[in-house]
DNA sequence: CGTGAAGTTGATGCTTCTCAAGCGAAGTGG
DNA sequence: CCACTTCGCTTGAGAAGCATCAACTTCACG
C-alpha cells in the first residue's frame, strides 16, 4: 500500500469521477469523510486477484492496467483505465477480486469501503441506475473483445490493440501518440499473443507507413488504415 | 415473429424468472397487463443484431443461444440461456441490439416494452440493485471467457465448452448428458474454433473414455477429467 | 564503460485451419 | 418402395499461421 494523501471531494478537480458525478453535496461530504486516497508508484499493484474485496477504488490521476492471470501466469489485460475511472467494480457482490490492477505510471487512487459504498448506492437511486448502465456498457465491450480475441488474426489483434489503447487514453481519435508507453509484453498481453509477434507486426506497420516508432512511443500515422487492418466490424449501438 | 399466447404472471409456474423474482403483487399485475408472450420455433431468430431495441425478453420455456456475428459472418456464441433467463439486456441504454438470439428448441418468450421496463426498474430499487448484480456477474463470466478464448488450446476450449454447456442447462453437475443437442458448428462457435476441430477432439475424448457419443447427444462420463483437460484455473469469488 | 533488461530478428517446429473426399442418416419424388 | 438428393459429420493431407527458441542489438542506469 502506498502513501496516503487525502483530498477533499468538494474541491476535487476531476468532474468526470464515476463516484462523484451523480452525488449531491450531502453525499460529497460523506464520501470526503469516508474515503482514503493513496499514492502508487509506477508498476505497483493496486488490486490483487483473490484479495478480499474491501471496497471500491477510483482513479484520481494516473493510468492503470486491469488484468487477469491465466495459464502459466500469463496475463490477459482486460482494460486500460485512467483518471475518473472506477476500479474494482468487478468485486461487487464477490468475496475476492477476480482481477488484478497495476499502475502504469504514478497514480493517486481514492478508496471507499464496501459498506459505505453500498450505503451511497442505496441512498442514491440515480447512482445505482448509472452504475447499472456502466456495467451494461462494460459487458458490451467485454463481449466485443471476446469475439475479437477468438476470431481475429494476430496482425489484426495488434492493430486493434493500438486503436484501443489510443481510445482508452486520448480524448481525440485520429492520428498521433497512443497516450501511454507500454512494453511489448504488455501490448501482447492485451492483444492475446507474444511479445515477439508484437515486435514483428509493429515493424510491419512501420514499414507500411501506418505507424511511427520512437523507443517505446508509438504514433499513429494512418488510423483509418489501422482500423481497416484490424478487420473492423463497425459496432453499432 | 411467432404466435402470441399470453400467460398470467401471477400464475406463472416459473418461480426463478429474472423479471418476477423481485416484484410485489402490484407490479406482477402491471407486468401481466403489459407483456406479450410469443412462441418461437426451433431455429427461429428472436433478436437480430442491429435491430432497434424495443424492450426486454424473458424466456418462459425453451433454450436459446446468444451470439455475435464476426468476420465473414462467423458466429461467436456468447451465452446459452434457458427458462427464466433474461434476453436482450445487452440492449439496455442502446439504440440497437449488439447481439443476436435464436431458439435452440421451441421456445416461449415474454416481452416487455422498454418504457414499461424502465418504469418497473425505477419503482423497484431492489430490482435495479439485483439487475446491477446480474450485470456484474455477466461481466465476470465474460472476462473469464475472453481470457480462455485467448489462452487455451483448441482441445482445452472444446473440453471447457462441454462443461459450460452442461452447467448452462443441467442443474446438477457431474456426469450425464449435457442437456442440449448442438451441431458441431455450434459447439465450434462456442469454443472459438472450427467444426472439424470439434469433431476430432470429441472423437479423442470418446477414445479416452471421457465422453460418450450417440448421434448429436453427448454424455459426460468423467467430468473431473474433462475439467482437468480444460486446464481449469479454479475461479474464486 | 559494464551490466542487465527489453527489444529485434530469423530459424524451426508445432498447432490449427482449410480443403477435399467419403460416409451415413433423413427427407423427396418418381 | 426404392433411387436420389441433401445435409451434417468424419477423417486425412497439405498449407498457413503462430509460438518458441536462440542469437544478437539497443538502451537505461549505476
């Protein structure tokens, strides 16, 4: 566990926080008094699989990977999260967390105990409704992912991952940096392949003028072509 | 659309219905008056991808596959559903359905218009809470699936699918029939492989004395060994 | 500099998909 | 009642895709 550095919710600069967005001032105060903010260093683990569910986590700043451990300890990255996102909602109604979460860069994370969180939920119907909508959206995303992992080729999955990384971290779509520096292994864990394959396909994309590589940084030069490469089935809805 | 044959919710034999379970008698009456029950023949499609979201569907009787269309029209089966299960909840908060659903056998399905459903939700906090818990569970299942599709071998995925089919349709786990007759192609669409691979691995399992085949029927003879074959990572939580 | 970790690249072999041929059961029409 | 077609299943051979392994390079950092 990292260093604690509380901040008052009423003065929180983060207007899009999943927790605060649907709360009135009474509950803002409640949360402010009951939460605990913690700082995590890059690489530090925030949630461990099989850890007892103690509460909900909200990212105040920084970027986080959410992943599941599989065969031979191989990781499958499920989601990339950023400021304002909720972490640990997968622990809802469970004894232990089914996922792990680790900081991709230095992070500040707010924590609310599960009992307090449920109290907030039950007193704010609008929030319960919104949380339900959030879960529904996560389910949608997860099912698209499941299909893509099952059906796409490695080249397509790598292309798809680059687009998804950019969408996770950059507000504007289009060309430009993908917003975070991941290792080849991490991109592989996201795409469902190996670090060597990622290396090769990134080299291909570079040769084809679709992306630009500078160290760990990746710039998209032709997002449209990348999407075509990914065999994009436009998802409606 | 199939034949309409309404039934009164108050007299509905299905005590586990996702819709009725958390309703008091007032709302039971409301639902009874607002719903529409429809019969679907085996093979008939109940929900189409990109169909406008009109409401929620609940299975009164019969078995259903929920799937997503992918590359080259290849289907990825996401879920097998049975009596009492909700269908179309993936359309929540969307314009069009992101999934398709088709009857695996003759089915009766109850339908509630989306406006009525939202009214029920907003008037029954307990139900909203339960629906949220349901989404959370679906998300958990989907993420386990995503990891398995990405990391398991074909042999493991076929074994895993057999166990999952049985769990979807038979209350008691253990040895015995898997509860539904699917084509090889459908098993492949579930496992994320091809019908030929399914055929081969089923033959292997039979030779190894793990399963029994009679036509399309599949009996598990040694579920434990099947689970070991599937490389089961026990899922905690 | 020197060391170790991460990334690249090529060779190799295994897994899986694809294609094609053959089989059998179920249904159709003469 | 029996050819005839059709459809799904099985099985094998060949090809393609992918993971693994190993050698080498690059980069960060003491």
